[in-house]
C-alpha cells in the first residue's frame, strides 16, 4: 500500500472531518446518521494509519476510554500518545461487516477489523472485532469508548 506524506494525509483527514461535521449538524435521519458514523470510523482508520493524533483527537471525547485487544485500558491522553508514537508503524487498517445501532443521541458501532504493521520493529497482523460507542453532543458525534478483541493472531 502506498503511503502518502503525513502533511497531505493530515490535510485530507482534516478536510474530511470538517465536511463530516457540517453534514452531521444539518442531517437528522437515521440512515444519514448511520452513514456519517461509518464514515467517521473509516476516517479514524486513515488517521490511525498515518499516526494523525490531531485528527483522532477531534473524534474522541475528553473522557474517552479505550480497551485494547490485549486488555490494556487507556484514557484519551495515553491513546493519542500511543497513536503518535514513532515506534508504531501501521501499514493498513480496514473494517468490514460494520453495523450501527442508534439510541437517540448514542450509537454503538460494531464490526470486524484487520490491522497490519509493526511496533518497535516487530510485525503484527491482527484480525478482530471492534465496538465503538459514540455520543451526539454539541452538534457532532464523538467516540466515548472503544474496545477491540482478537479473532486470531
């Protein structure tokens, strides 16, 4: 997979996030909200591959909680620091079988993911499931909790 420079990828992510924020504020149908959330999940993946902690920071709440596949739990600050860590080299991150369940101003997004890359020069290839909980507040969706579980190593 070709990798773009971080500046270009960051600009693309920021533009997409801004467009998504505008779309979120003017649209209220369930189908539209589901599409917005799936788009946010895909933007999340792009930001993670490019270690764009600023783009990810705009998608997660101040009290965000992350539970990794290995059981590690982190808050917003640690999660963003881990994403920006230069020892982390994500080659690809894709999602499939994405399902959005809406509960008024809360949504639960589930699916499967495939993540490939290396950490501290040790390669990984993870296939797993994810559950992200999003809350619509102040005119935008923000993720408040994320959890991943491995299907295979």
